[in-house]
C-alpha cells in the first residue's frame, strides 16, 4: 500500500463499496498491470509462486466483471524474457479477459488472438516479434504510437 495525496475532485470509499461497484457492474473500464498475458487474453498479475504476497486484492473481481480490460506493462521481464506468451506460466487472474495490451514497444488488440495496432517510434515489427513469444498479426492500419 502507498500513501496518496488527495486533490480537488477526489473521492474515497470503503473496500465494501468498491466491491459493490465492481460486482454491480458499475465499472466500465479496468486498467491494470500484468506479469504475463497469453495470446488468448489470459492474465496473470497477482502472484509469483514462492514469493510473499499481500493478497490478490480486487483484480480477479475487476477482470471477471465483464468490463473492458486494458493491461499496461513492460514488454519484457527484467531478464529480457517475453511477458506476452503463448500460454501463461504463472497462476491466472482471469482467462480470456484482456481486451488491449499497451507496452513501451506497441499496442495489441486482443480478439481471438493478438493484433498489433500501434508501434513505438523507432521500433520495427521485427523488433516486437523478437521480444514476443505469442503469435500475433499486424493490422493493415498499423500506426506509430503518439
């Protein structure tokens, strides 16, 4: 947990209220991080086996609520290993729940597989393929990230 500073327009509510909003389908968009994503949109983001964890939080509820799920993460692990995989090796937070993946290299839509729709300036499709284990198609309308 981190200390935060409130700004004008902020609001706070209890954990039970937040889960009521999530489970009552009052959340339209979830943006969160990920440790691994599969080419079918499976998400692993809550535990690395053998590591201490504070708890799974509300990620499982958020991604299973039927809202749009956007994952923002680094394209590779610190070791350089891909994080966008054919199949996740870590325990899943949700199966086929991710709609969009945003990394420093590119943006992928997830819809019956991955489609690269944007690439970072100076990054080629070949660069992205070299750092992505999962199969993906390249949109005919591929654009440079802004």
